C-alpha cells in the first residue's frame, strides 16, 4: 500500500484501502477482527457489506442521484418524484441518505456497514436494503442490532448515526473505529470543507452552486464533527 497524505485520506482522494482486507484501514481491520470474533461467540456472522469508498465512487453516486438516474427517497423510505423537486429539494433529499463527495466517512477506511451473514444464509432469497427496520425487532438483522446495542460501548467502535440529529438518517449498520475516525472528523473544519468544495476536485460535481448557497446549513447538519 502506498503512502497517502492526511489530505488524501480525509477527502477520499486515493484508492489504497481497496487493496486492504475488507476495504478497511489496517488498524480498523485489526479491531474489527476482534469484534467479529465476539459476535461469532454470540451466534452472529459479522460481515462488512461496505467499507472504504473513494471520492470518485462517491461522486458517481452523487451525480447519478442529482440527475435523477438513481432513486431519491424521503425520510420514510418512499420514492420521491425527481421531476417535481427543486434543485434545493433534490440536494437535501440526497444528503439525507448519501454524503457529499469528499465528506463521506467511508472515505477514511475507519467506517463501514455491517450485516449478519448467518441471517442471510437462513434467508437466501432476501435482498438487503440497509434500512433501520432490518436491525429492529422482527427484522432480518434483529440479533445483530441487539448485539451492537449491547456490546458496542465496550468496543473501540461507535455508531455515528445511531440517532437522528436532523442530518443524516439513522443508520444502525454504520460503525466507526473511534481512534481513527474521531481524529479525521476533527480535521473537517468549516474552512477546510468549503475550500475543498471550491477546489478543482469539485468541477464535475453536480449541484455545486446549490451546495454553496446552502453551505452553512449543510456543514452544521451533515459535515460538522459529531
């Protein structure tokens, strides 16, 4: 793995963690392995469904949603009519479920989404949606949700989107490795975030002008360190 700068890691401007086990940083992977073993002892096959995601990958997701090529959904998981939304409404609909390119915690290699492979093996036709109800009572990942609620406080991980703070929707499946994620999160100052949006990296990002128009609100609700 090549040496990446703190700037590249913060904004996902590299592909290095695509070459690592489970697409996690080495330290995150080591900690995850221990947590995975603990889950196994309790009958759960903890699996990383999504780890590192680069800036370019996040940009492709963002732009597809900004063009109406991928579904936009409301707070209740219902599909929205793209053609009836203003640019501002499109922007905030995307932000509820998908981060701005450069501002996804998945850029860091310290954050990842988890599922229970054992539960899937018992339900082979099930299509994972990554919605909160899957991790609640009677959901396919009910046991995993209970395990995380019970055990995560005794681990080096936390769930940054465990509650709804008016920004990103609740994501009980999203884990952060605190020793690395907190340091990176603290680096995302208002000035650094806005400078990045004004940089050449954002030339091809759709809705850029709308982002800048609402940047103060976006920073407070979706970017500011937790």
